C-alpha cells in the first residue's frame, strides 16, 4: 500500500457519526447550497431545539430578493463548523430548509439533521495539558513582547495555546513565533514555531501553533512532562 492510500485509510477511520449538535448561539457556520446555483455562506447560529430544528440568521443582503432562489423551503444545505480549541474537529451534516421567516427578523430554519459527521483535523493526536507558557515574536526574554497564556494540548508537531484577551476582536496573525515554556527548575525553553490559526470566542483566544520538524526541544519537553510520544 502506498503512502497516499495509507493516509486516506487513516483519515477514514477518524470519521465518527453522532446525532448531537452542541454549539452556543453566535457560532458562525459554513452553509453550502448547490441548487439552482452553487452558493457558500457564513451564517451565525441563533439557536436550536434538539431533534427538531436549527435556527440561523439570514445572511446580510442588499436586496430582499437576494438568495431567494437558493435559500428557500425544500432545498438541501450542507453545513460545516469547526471546533478547533481542544478538540480539533470538523463537523458536517446535511439538512433540508424547513422555512424562512420574516418576523421578528429574517431567519433560516433547518430541519434537525439525522446524523452529524465529525473528522479529526490533525494527523497527530495531541495530549491534553495545562502548561503555563507564552508566545513571542522574538527570542528575547522581554515580557512586553510576550502573550502570556497556557498550552492546552501538545504533540511533537504542534500545540494549542489559549489566552484571555481584553476584548472579542483580538486575534493572532499567522506568522513565525517563539513558544516560551519554563521547566520546573525555571529553565526557559524557546521553541521556534508558526501560528496557523486563531479564534476569539468571547475574549478567550485559541491559537493553533505548528512546531518545525525535527526540533529536539519539543521531544525533550514532552519527555520532561512524562508524555509518551509513541502515539503522537
């Protein structure tokens, strides 16, 4: 079996099926429709009743008739959403548009899906942890250039870093950074890395960080934390 086939098989085994939809209002969903023309929209969740329906905010429009040909009763939508943070999973389901309301506001109501698929995003499973750390754009030990936070999951390939922000608009740009972690004896380890993604959820910022291949400091850190690296 070649490496491509092996990778495909591995991803297939990571797909799980559930019928539970658990998101807080305000979460932005990716909604795709293919009839009569392909349309892909980012729409916030308003709420849902388990097993019955899901309510989405109607997308902003210039004219009231915008999207009426695709966002109408009976059309099927493909809905996707990410739970990055600690889980690192992509969820997806198909649902029929149940109705479009105009009062008290314009909402899109979907039938509750029969099943929801989720796929592990990472090829390397991460281990949960609560490790105080910081990220910086330089290796200089200057706290004015650092974001103090916590590593919430980690593997040889990367980590999830979270911190509290002063508002809901703060995010971290994709760029090279240095992850700073102190050992028990206060020795500082400086791991070169890069920011892959960032998400602000009501002031809690989750940052996806990728380590550079072959960094021996990462392996040493995991060993120091008594984390078995054979499966990560």
